[in-house]
C-alpha cells in the first residue's frame, strides 16, 4: 500500500531537487568551460564531473517527480 506524501516531505523534496539541479548545472559549466580543479596535489579529471553531472541530474529529476 502506498501512503500519500506529507506536505513537509514535498517541501523537502523541492529543496533537494533545487540543490541537485544547481550542482548538476555547476558540473556542466565546469565541463563546458574546461575549468581545472585541484584537490591538494591531485587534479580532478573531467570524467568525474561527467559522472557527477549525470548522477546529480538523475537525483534532481527523481526529486522533482516526487514533489
């Protein structure tokens, strides 16, 4: 049996969707403008941003649908 989502959960889903949308757009901008990122001595590869873009984008879509 599926229970209806409470209003406070809908608000939280909307906030999470907005955050994941922003994160996804930031990764896409990093890929488009080829912005280098370093963590200490390690240069973060662009492929990591591709995966992060896809993952955060899918999470954003899932939260927008649950809203």
